[in-house]
C-alpha cells in the first residue's frame, strides 16, 4: 500500500505548473484543490475521494486522468457564451 505522503506527492506533482493541494481527512477521504498560485483562482475543488481504492499506480493514474478531464471541462465551460436576453 502506498503511503498518504507519497499519494499526495504524486497527485500534486501531476498538475504542475498549476498548484495542487491534497488533504486526507481522518476518515480516509481525500480532497484535491487545483489552483493558479499567482492569481489564487481555484480551477477545481473535489472532496470525498476514497483512498482505499488508490493502492496501485493504475488507480492513481485513473484518478489523475479524471481530475484532468474535470479541470478541462470546467475551463471549456468558461468559454461558452450564453445569449443575453433583453427584458422589455
């Protein structure tokens, strides 16, 4: 089994040059915050990730892939222009 410290390091390093902070709660759930350090803008914040399943490199890679997809989806949504409705 991988240690909590190693798990945090792997996940946090995967999102460079963005900053990533991982915290493991006493109940074994992980929270991940990915943000732009200079501006402080939070790009993604996910909680409730169970660490019991993160016991192999492939499981950790899958998690990182899912987080990257969520991060990209959030960025894509920022670029969607919605029509402005004119109230009469």
